[in-house]
C-alpha cells in the first residue's frame, strides 16, 4: 500500500523508513517564499524561453498540473509516474505540467539529481528516463508548504493557460487523522527534507490563492473524506480521491491522460469519471483491492442540511444504541474510525424503529447516490460497502476537529459527541 504518513512519528514531521525495491510502500521557522522564488527566477531561464510553443496560441482545452512531492520514501514511484505521463505527453489540446521533487536516501535512478524540476511533459518511448524539457530547475524547494504549491499552480497557469484546470497532489496522505498523539500529522504532501506538510485547512488557503479548479485530485491515501471535501468545496467543481489507502503505484497516469489527449473537449465531470475508472480498472485487472471516487462539490451544501436533519432526528429519538451498532459495523478503511458515510447511514436506516430517523436517513442516502457521489468505484470484496465518501466516526473526540469548516457548518460533530 501507498501514501499514508506514519502516525507514530508524525510529531517529528518525518518518515524515514527504508524499503527494498520490491516491497509495497504505504503513503497515508520556514524560509521566506517570496525571496526563494525570486532567487530561483533569477538563476534559471524563464519558462517561456524554454517552451515557446506555449506562446501566442491562446489557451488549450486543459492544463493538467501534477505536484509530485517524492521527497520521501516514494521517490521511485514519482519517477515512474512522470514516465507514465510521458507515455501520453502534451498535445495541441492538453498541457501536462509536472513538478517532481527528490531528496537523498532513496532512489538513485535517472541521474540521481536532487531538488525539484518542473517539466512540460512530452511524449517519448523511454519508460525508464524522463526526457521532457526541464522548464524550471529548483535546487531547494519546500513541497510541504501550501504557499509553494500555490506558486507552482499560478506559475503553470501563467505559462500554460487553459480553459479548464486539473490539479493533482501526489504524496503521502492521512485524510483527517484522529490520532491524539499525532494530531499535527494530519494532511497531505509530506516533505521529509523540510519536515513540513499541508494541512486540511491549508489546502483551502492554497486553492483560494490560485483560483478555482475544475478538478482537484489527490493521488494519496485516505483523502476522500467529508472533512477534506467540505473544506475545499468552494474552490473546485470535482474532487477525485480514495477513501482507502492507495497501492504503491498510485494513479496510472497514462490510462487517464490517454483518453483526455484523444478527446480534449471533455468536461470536468467526464474527466473525473475517466480518472476514477482508469485507476480502478488497473487494480481490478491485477486483482488488488482499491477505492476511488469523484465528488461533486455543488451538492455539498444541500447534503449538509440533510445531514443536520438526520442528526436531529437521531438525537430526538434517542436512537443511540442503533447509532453505536452502525458505527461499529460500518465499512472502515485504514483507520477504524474512518467510516463510509453511506454505509453508516444505511445501517441506521435498516435497523431503526423511529420513522423520522428512517425518513431523514433515506433522504440523506438519496442525496449521496448520483448527487454528492458523482462516480464511485471499488474493487475487491473487502470494499463491498465503500460508496465513495468517508467520515470521521471515532469512539473519542478530538478538539482540533472543531477548527474544520465541516464541524462549524454541520451537526456531524454533535452526533459524534452524542454517540460517545
């Protein structure tokens, strides 16, 4: 499995495990950024000078931006994924732009260079070496800084404009981590060199700075949670991510970029579906369990109201025993307190004797299927009840949860405190 940050060492903000090349890997004080970016721009050629084909042609249909933070034990997978992007490459309708970060201690492949490089990804036949033009070489980067990620996006938008944008954040992920001993570890994009990562609220800050995305995807573990989705709902139309941990290979970039390159006119909804299917088809084909879904953020405001109605009915009926049993039995993921929301609500609806709870719960379920959950795929019998969106349902409550927008706008936190 891939991409979940180690919770035992999260307070130290580093993961320093060593793995052999054939093992599966599991994903999930700063310097002045303005000065750093200025020094970088003074020391490397301007992106336009390296890639003049991007000039004077107007915006393309899509620009796909992939923030590949491989500054950790996933470095070899980062190299592999950029090579997968090169199996398709940019064309007249699509820009594929990637930033790849590397550090000492892991992979020595492809010249063993360090730092970060930004590429305009071009098609090639070499699956072992990245041959795309380096449009920016950055000796020192902090890919765990949300400001730095926002700068990458804005730089890409300026140099490779498009009508529609998709941003993929690639790295370890821990969703909403509720381990009280390691609360600072929750988030995504862990940079082992700097010890920094991007928290759930910081994802929102980054997207507020860059402008709204058509698709925001997370090639990382455990990120398809309501706590994450609600935080960024106003900053992207679709969210593509996994409820469960991701296998080591993560996304298969050639199988989702290929259909887009062949049909650049597809809209965000269609591309988000292609992304979900490409990922799940790959793991289904090799007999490995996996989850992936696309969330339609426009539906989340109405969903919140229905959640609140359901919670009110549940508490008014004092149906706490039923709620506790549903929490125990609901589909869980890497953490036992990461529960599939639809499955939890269905278990309550199926067993309650309270008419109001049944009615409000069924209305909530109806809003999720084909509404909030635009497209969902799960493969493997272990994930028979993975319906596309997870939520935090612990046996204890973390006070830091109160800082999330979801906790402020919904009554989900009240339900958690009530169930106990």
